[in-house]
C-alpha cells in the first residue's frame, strides 16, 4: 500500500482518495478490520511526501454504513489528517 501511495504522489497526484472503491468495503469487516490501519499508513505517507516536497495533498477518505458507522469512520479520517470524506 505504501508503494502505491508513493507511486501516485511521485507521479504528481494533487490528491488521493482512500477506501472509496467498492472493492474496499471488505476492509471494514470485523475479520479483516484494516480500515484504520490503512488510513494511518496513508497519513504517514502523505506527511512524508509533504515534508520532503513542501506540496500539500488533498486527502479524501471513503466512509460507509449507517449513521453511527459513518460518523465513526469520519472521525478516524479526521484523526488521520484527511480533509474530506466521501459517503457511500
């Protein structure tokens, strides 16, 4: 995942959306549960890139589910430095 973030950033992407594609819904399942670790990795890579390049990255996180789940995921995104969420 880190290599993928680095690829997009080094290619000049001005922003990245994380966990927004329907294939990423499974990352939230209790037996998989990697939504927050994915946001943490993204945040680390975005911060690394911003520190070295001095360029800002627009950060969007996908959120899903009922209101309580969407709020929980929105808070995780906020805590990991994301600027916006895309509700599915």
